[in-house]
């Protein structure tokens, strides 16, 4: 039962942190506009794929989780 409580507390904390990040993400000027992000604009069509931003965030999260797993 205590394991479930710990998991729920961690999950809730992650959701709160994710919500806070989403609130302030638009204030970071370069996020989503890095070189390598794909933007195609046509007359009635816009395609945007933040490739570089996705790779950078993936690398950052990988490092964070690697450090976290080494700590335990």
C-alpha cells in the first residue's frame, strides 16, 4: 500500500511540474524556433515539426533520468 502511495505522489509531482513547464514554455524565446526545426508554409497549409527542439528535450530528459537512476 505504501508503494502505491509513493507512486501516486511522484506521479502527481510530475504532473504539477509538467503543468508549470507548459505555463512558462511560451516565455522561452528560442524554444520551438531552433535551427533544424522544420516549417513549411503554403497558401492554405502550414506544417511545423520541431525536430531540433524535440532532440534537445529528449537529450535533457535522458540526462535527468540517467542521473536520477544512478542516485537510487
